[in-house]
């Protein structure tokens, strides 16, 4: 379907892609992985024809249709939901051409063109297109939207879902998906998983959602952070991780054995050279000429053997110790709270005027527990978190936050970061750390001394997320309010966050669609927010099973 041959791409002195080659086969689902900044998005853009490589080529099967979903999507706000779908899929253009040709069907050439367009119309299920749009909308949790709804009034998340839905309905041969899961809630994520698994389209997917990749892909392409080359691994994402770990451990063991062998040879060489030096200098009486000759011969032989061993060492094909990135370690230790104050919500109603409200909500969050809040996008999960953190004033009820609680609000910090200030300036103004301590802290989050002087606006979303986590460490936050914390973190940073939160003794209030992340955190309390009410649930697995069954039923209706 697609052959990428020896692609190289540079930005000035920085090499982003180096001699990258691979094949993507018909209907194959492949993950493209690597740390943030390694060139995954650049490679997708080159395949989509949006960027040119410095060298190499991309060969695409004749008549193959490619659908590309970028991380940031812009949709024309003048369109309605249905008109956008029809335009993106190509039905609008097909129908216009058919209307023009209908006037001259006596012309055999035009009749042939009309027949070809009619075939394309049937291929896209034109007669049932509105019905198929509604199924796609339902899959993404947008069944409440009218087909005549203007895109102007939709949220950015809703626009992203509609853009993805239009690409899926187009029936493309190849899907290039750059972080398709970032704006999806759990029901939509599970629906997309099932859709792609049943699709005949080949897929190249960039995603930080490990469970999503495991459930969809059969191969993994890894872009190496140092060499900028690409390697191919068979199996799902977990298979790739296990293979990679085994390979690294095997190389380390081979390196150790080889170094041990070289060290033993060098030890023998030193010993024989010493014997040769002693034998050459040792004096004997003039009468014992035979003994003197024998010792001289032994010394010469030892010297000769030592030189032979040195040549053996020179000919050894040295094994390089595998180069690994310094692991990201998040030094987050919560400030001790002797009072162990809870967070209490009593008859809380919160929203935006009369247009949107949730509540009344009664909830007590004891100190040190781990609370997960689930639900579809738009039901008010973020609104509830904003009420708890004081970012949004409640309309009724009462929220009690103990004085011993130091809150780290990931969502609020993301929205309020001063883009015009440098990283160091931000931390100096918001913490009690000295400049030297700031640099030491930033180094732990993989910020170099040079990067520390950058303006925050120059950082990627992932870089800003790492900065906020560094800030939480600096203030020793003992309550973490995390709204989709893994969205902008690469897999390495997500794993580091999982590890530190597993041992975190403070309070955690989490909204996340990342199933692997939710499971790793061992949440003590789970709630679903629906129709303005917060309801406890006993099992995350049961919740997922219900969503999976619903997704499969919708997929059946599309067939």
C-alpha cells in the first residue's frame, strides 16, 4: 500500500529523520512510537504530502485514498454538521457533477462519466449517508447534535470528533492518525478502537494510549531518539516493550561478558610481559649457558604470546553498551498534613448561568484517597474539578477545603501559564527555590540549562506538562487535581507519572480516559457523572465492558 524509502529530513543543523524506510500493507494497523520531538508528526506529514523530505521517496499504491488527522484541527465554522461531512467525504462534489451530467446523458462519453460517479456515490452509501453520520456521531457521544447544527457553536473537542468522523466515513484506504485519542472520552475511545479493528483501511497511528495501541495494532515502528532511524517490531505495544527490554538486557550481558574476556586477556598480557622482562634480565653464571639460553627463549616466547594476544584484542568486534535516555524521575513528595483535612462538597450546584448546571452534589474526599471521575465529554467533569479548586464559583451549596491542603491543579496551571516568561522566571516567582535549585529541579525533568532560559510559549504541550509537574514538586503539593494528565505526555513521561503517583501519599482527584493509567493508580473511589448527578460505581472493568458492548452494537449498524 505504502513504501517509504530512505527518507531523511533536517531542520537546519537538526536531523529529525535519518534514512527511514518501511512498508505499510493493506489493512495493516501499525503504531508509530518514540519520545516527543523525535519526528513522528513530521513523518506523517511527509507521507500525507504536506511536507517534502530532503531525500528519499514515498511510494503510494495507485488510486489509494489517504486520510490524515493532525493533532490540531481547523474546521470551517460556516458549515453545518451534515454539510461538513458531505463536503469532506466528497459527496457534495459528486452530486453536483451528476446533476450537470444528467442534462446530457444522450452523450455516450458523459453517460460513462455519470456511471462512474454513480458507482462512487453507491460506494459511499450516498442514499443512507445521513443515517451513517448519525451512527458516527453516536459513536463519538454526539448523538444529541442535530445534522443542521452549525460548527461555529461546537467545542474544540466536538470539532475534533467530527473531523475524525468525516475521515472515517470517507472510506479511505490509508489512515494517518496523529494522537486521535487526545480529545476522546472513554466511550468514544472504545468505539474508535472497534471501528479501526473492523476497518479495511491500513492505519499508521501515533498515540500515547498504551491500551489503545495494544487493542488495535499488529506491528510497531519505533523512531530512535538518538539515531533518528526507524526499527520495525512485530506484535502489539506490550510485545514491543518486552522485546525491547530483552534486547537491551541481552546487549548489556554480551557487553559484560566481552569486557570480562578483554580484561582477562589484558591481565594475561601484563603477566607475560612481566615474565618476559624478568627472564631477559635474569643473570646466570657463564658456565650455565644452556640455562641462560632456555630462559632467554622463554622470555622471547612470553613476549611473542603477549603481542599475539594484543592483536586478538585489536581484532575483537567491540559491542557497544546500549545507549539509554536518562529515565525521567518525578521527585514529588507531598507536604505532610498532620490534620489530614478532607475535601467536602455539600449540596453543590455549579455551572454556567442557566445553560449548563450539575448538581446538587454531595461528596466527601478523605485525605490520602484516590478518586476517579468518569463520564462522557461535556457532562461536566472539568466543571466539577474547577469548582473543587475554586477556579469556578459555585451557585449553591458549600465546599470545604482544609488549610493544611496544598493543591496542585494541572488543568488550571495549563490554562494560566505565562507564555511570555521563561521557565526559570516562572519557577522563581511561584516558588521559594533559589536559582541553583531551580536548575537542579529542571534537570530532573529533562530540561537542559539552555532550555531553562526558553519562554514557556516556545515549549510543546508535553514540555509545558513537564514544567507543571516540576512546579508541583517545588511546592510539595499534597492534593493533585488531574484533568487528563497523560494527554500531552509521551509514554516515558506517563510511565514516570504512574510510578510516582503509585507511591504518592496525598489526595488524588483524577479525570482520565487512559485505561492503563486509571488501572495503574489503584483508585480507591470511582464515580460516573451523568445527567448532572455523581454516582458511585463498584468496578472499572464492568464499566468498560458495558461501553465495549455498546460500541460493538453501533459498529454492526454501520455494516
